[in-house]
C-alpha cells in the first residue's frame, strides 16, 4: 500500500449487508472502496462544521445556493400535463 496505512476493519452484519447492496447497485466496485466513500463523507461533514461556525453573509449564501442550483442538469425532459394529472397519479384511488 503506497503512502497509506493498512487497517483491518470488521463490519457488523448490518454494515456488511449495506456494503453488499452498494456493490450490487454499482455505487462502489468493491468493498475496500467503502473507506474512500466514508473518508469523503467525513471530510464533507468537517468542512460543513467549519463553515457553520461562522455565519454566511446573504451574498455568500446566495452565491453558494446558485452554485448548487446550477450544479444540477438542465436538460431533464419536462413531464406532460397528462403525466402529472390527478388521474394519472392516483388512478381509481383518487375518486
């Protein structure tokens, strides 16, 4: 292992089941990728905690909100009126 530390991790049955499901769903390729995903999640939490210690200005909040909004795909096809009609959604249950 280049530049890293070898660690043996024992997962509970419940955690092992989640890892297996993540592999089957294609979220990760193999079990050892769980460490990378976990480290990134911890990094995000630490960054959020560091940022939350100092309130954002309205301009900073708006800048981050707009960046988040623009990070989503804009080419998603819209649903037709029929697809979002009450009858289409609820069928006979909505009567």
